[in-house]
C-alpha cells in the first residue's frame, strides 16, 4: 500500500512539475462554456466584425487555438464528449435526448476526489432524457423519406434601447451567481477550486409566436450590443445554387426553414444580431474575470473559454448548428493562467475531448484509461511531458441527430476537411481544402480521390463508421416505435402537432403512411 501511495504522489508531482507547480500549489480552474459561439470570432480576421474585449484579453494573456472543433455539432452530445473525454460513438450520445447517464464520471468528479472544491452552475446539458419531444422525434425519423420544415424561419428581434445591457436575463443571473460565489466562497477556500459556468448565449431564442413546441430561431439583442458590431464588416455569405448543394446539406436547409427567399438585408441583420449576442456573452466572461482579479485569485487561476458548437448564421443557406461546416463545428478555445504562454496561437487541430485530460493535467491528477482526447498542456506551455502522448494532429466530429438525414463524420487534419456519411457508399463524401477555400464552397472530393481514400482509411482506424451508422439507424426505429406505442390512440394528434405541424397537417395521412412503411422496412 505504501508503494502504491508513493507512486501516486510521484505521478501527481510529475504532472505538476513541468508547469512549475507542486502538488501543494495547484491552480484554481474556471471554465466558462457558452452555447453556439463561432470560434472564428476569437482571432483575426473574424474578431474584426465585433468588439470582444475580454476574449481579446484572454488571447493576449494566454493561448488561443485557431482550429478547435466540437466532437458533435449539437448541444447535448457535444457536452457529453467534453465532460466524458470520449468520442460520441463510444458513449452513444446519439442526439439531444440520448447522452450520458447521470452517474457518468466527469473530469469535475476526478477533481473533487483529488482535493478540489468543485462547483458547477448554469447550463450543463450532458445527460439523457432532456430537450423537447419534437427534437427527439425529428432525430428518430431522419431516415424517413419526407421533407418537413422543423424550425421557424430565422428572424431578428431588437429590444430595449442604447442603455439595455442585460438582454439574456437568465445568463446574467448565472453570471451574477458566479461572481458572488467567487467573491464570497472561492476567496475563503483553503484548497484549490474548480468552477464551471454554463451560458445559453449566443444560442438563438425560442420563437414564441410559433407556439410551445417552437425551436430557437430568433436572434435577439439590444441597440447597446448592436453598437458593438461593425456593420460594414458584416458579410453576406455566398450560397451554392440549390441544385448544386450536397443532398444532406439541402435536407438541412429545408428542415431548418431556410429554403425560401432571403433579402441581403435580412441575411446581414441576422448575422449582425448574432454577433451582438456574442458581444453580450463576452461581457459575461468579463464579469467572471473581473471577479477573479478583484479577489486576487486571477494569478492563481487557469481560465478556459469555449462553446459546445457554433452557429452558421446564414452561411450555406442555414442557421443553427447540426453541420460540419466551419460556422457550426469550429468552436472557441482560449486558455490563460499560470504556466500558459501569453499571446500564443496554436494552429494544430484540437477538439473538446482534449479538455478532459488537459484539466486533469492542470490539477496534477493522473488520467484514467479510455480517453479519446490528449492533453493540451504541452501545446500551451511549450514544455513537453515525457508521460504525455503527443496530440495526433487530427480531430473527429460526428453527428447523428435531427436536421441531417444521414450520420455524418468529419475528419479535420492539416489543410483538409473530409466529411463522409452513413456507410460511406450510399451518400457521396465531401472534401474541402480550407487553406484555399475558407468558405467551403468547392467540394473537391472528385478531384482528389487519393486524399479521400487516405483520410477515409484514417477515419476507419478511429471509428468503424458504417457499423455506427447502422446502430444509430436501429436505435432510431426502436425508440420511435416505443414512443408511438406509448401514445396509443393519441399518436396521430400528437405527431401532427410537433414543430413540423404546418407542413404535416397539409397531408397528415400520407406522412403517417410513409412512417409505417419505414418502420416495416428491412434492415
């Protein structure tokens, strides 16, 4: 027992030593996680369009990752990957309804067991059983061969006046609570602490006029935050012609209610309002940083800022997430604090599963086996640890939820982004060279078959994606059938009044028949 104890102590000290810490002087850790924040806004040229002073402060005082990605571009599966440190196909977090068990071990649990005082507040959203019935039914029926609009048309909403700072009241209440906790609890603790703060912004607001089942399609802000946006820098993104769109992208565009006509003014306003919502988020980050500085804790605290996914904000004729395009899949990741190099930019692709081993490394906690991610400490500190496995330089993101009618897998490495679907045969892949095509408008898969083949081989070494796609397909049928049977005679009425009710009620019997044929289909 004594020998085992000594080994554990030496491991803890080894983790801390290469950041010049001892096991008795471990840093505090504060993570602020937003929702739907486009990571490209955290560095040039994206940060020129909106004033984000506290993100800029973190970039100057710490490190920013230029190519950080979600492991699944939707809320709950993305957060499940971050909290578990495992890829989505390993935890089977298939959609917003199916994620981690409530008793799943997170990195926060490990910190608590190692002597940290831990506290979480705000949006967590990584366990199963949540989100709307519409959201889960849309995910379960994505294989059904019909097209129904599932979201409200994206709109803008200007509230308050030039002095209205607190638009997202719920998030400001969370921020206030975090500030009070830092000032009154954290400052008096004898041991290091770990604080997680989860925000809803800049996720679009629910469109109340569409009824109780409505999704989030309203971009809401005030003149105060809109004044932080350089309107002349807000671009109107180029779109492919509808007939040139990839079939999965078209399905996403249609189900997100974006297939109709939008004026340039509408598009620019949606994007400007979204950026203004990002500015409000940045201000909340600033309140947390200010509280740490006020209490004298900042110099002893590692601060991380990230998001579960981004928002397309009308790029590729879409809003929301559920896509592997950059606006949806590229997330912010900034780290500052003791041991982190200042003004440092890292171009190596990383993802949210890397946060788990990174946080444990910061705390000097030995990593458990089975993690999908790699510690980012060697990248941000410039000091390599002999025990740390180097980052492979690629990231995996996968998506199995609503608004995409095929399981989607993205491999990002070097200049390439490779996207494949379903079984790798029935749906054509996409390949983008991001060094030459930042807007992702030129799918060059047919021009570089060797690149596709090599990247597909690498992807299959990470995940047997045809088998995973089939498992999701069978899960979707099983869960939908169980839900249908649980409703009895009320099934027809309930399914007709979900978010797709406007289109569904035009031909309800036909849509029910198509579902029955899908359920009876051979698999």
